[in-house]
């Protein structure tokens, strides 16, 4: 039902995104998109570029008088740090797409690779994801994320409810809900910066209010958990994904790994635990969707690793371009956007219509049916 494409280079004129399939009648403004794009740029350990760019997505088409019209929505994000005639880069960075991209396309200048493979592209994803997010919010769904690990430091305490997470996360430069852990994370980031190194981490991403029944067990490529894993792995530098207990469930007996089922007249079917992370058999079960993503350390180091020049084949240090010490807090914001896209897509697959009114009527009928089941 939904699909999107992005285009543009890190230091090109602009990033461009097109979102297709959004029903008519969804209110959306450039200011709302700007709020989420600003969140992507924040975070302790970010580099100088975040101070140069003040991201703003201009709605070029698909929205009239503040509402979607059922046509593709086109977005334009101008790059202030736009460069032309930059010198060739022939020193690929270990861990980046530089060498494999050059091998794939026959380039000797890896700038032709890094300009597109750069995480700058995620600004366009956040813009698209904000539209999907606003759609989901109309039906009571909310998205949040917080950092749970950076550079060997993990949180040791968290709020008792998901409702408390957003305010605590947004009040922290590291988007961390545990102040003691945050202080330790800052220290390891400072130490990494001092030695010219980079750090990775883990982010937890959550969607609340998602109704039961999104996705399907009938086809492999329409399973909710499979779709979530795919989009999370598509984010730059993400090397691992867990849903619910994830890998921990492999070390847990079945009696402690699954969520027992209950029923009440007020709530209908429900679970008192959420070890499955909101999905069972590739279908949402009505509990919050909980996904963790693991981000590797960024591949641009101020103390560069060893590499080989693409032209001379001589040993050389890898290229150094402007980068962050860590971008883990930003990964959570991008993850929220990608989760919103998947949830909105599967929501429209189940309750689809050409207008928000049609989707609402279908959804409300389904909710009534669930209560009577």
C-alpha cells in the first residue's frame, strides 16, 4: 500500500523523497516534519555537520491546504553544505561501502560511493516517516525510542511504563533514561574522541497502541517481524535486530519465554507480559511492538585504520572525512521513522481506503468486531 524512494547525495544540492500510497485527508505540515528532523540531528558525540545543516523538508507536491490529496507526496531537503569539484578520494575506509561500491561500479574515486552511502540519506527517511507517524497517531499509535547501551555502558534502570520514556529521553543529550548510565556514556564518548576513535551502541524502539492483526503468517515477505527486521537493517551501520526478548529467548525455557493469554470483558484478550515484543507468528498481537537495533562504531576514524590506495595499490591510511564519534541517539529517531512506515503500510493493507474517512470506518468496524469476538 505504501512505498517510498529517496534520492540525493550527502554533499549534493538536496535530498529528495517521494511517498506513495498515503490516503487523502491526512493533515501534515512542514513544521511537524521539521520537529522530527531536528531530533535526528541532536545527540552527544555528533560532529560539526549537525551544526551546519538545519534540516527542513519542503513539501513540493501531494499536499494542498495542509492535507494529503491521495497523490504521491514529494519532499525536498536542501543541503547547505553543498560542494562541487571536490578532489578524488582513493583511500577506502574499512567498514564503509567505499571499497565494495568501487568494486561494484568500477570506480577509482570512492567519493562516488560515499556520497550516496552516507547516513545523510536518513534525513529523507525521517521526513517520510513523519508523515507515516502522523497517520498512525490518528489511530492512537505512538512511537518512541531510547538508548540502552553505548561503548560498553548499559542502562541499569528504566521507567515502569512506556509513557514515561519520551520525556526522559528527549531531556537527555544521549536520549538515555538512566542519568547514571548517561554520565558513564558521556565519559566513554569523550575518551573515544580523545583517541580519535568511534563507538556503537544499542537502541530500543517501541510502538504503542498498535492493534492486533497487522501482518500475516501466510506469506514470508508480509510478516510484521520480517518487515521490521528488513527496514531496521537497512539503516546505515545497523548490524543486528532483536524483536522482544530476541536472542535472550534462545537462552530461556519456554515457560519463561512466552506470554500467557488472559481475557476480560473490559479488555478482551490481553497479556500481562510482552516477551514476544508485540508480534506472534508475524502478526501484531495488540501489545507494544518492541525492537532493539545494534549500531556498529562509525567507520570514519580521526585515527584512521590501514587501507590500500585504489590506484597505486600501496598501503596507506584510510581517508578521513567529517564524521561523528557516535550517532547512536540519531539511530533511534531513524528507527522510529522506519517502524512508522512499516506499521502504516500494514495498517493500510488491512484497513485500506482512498481517504482517511474510509480508513477510519474500516478500522472502527474492526475494533467493534474484536470486542464482540
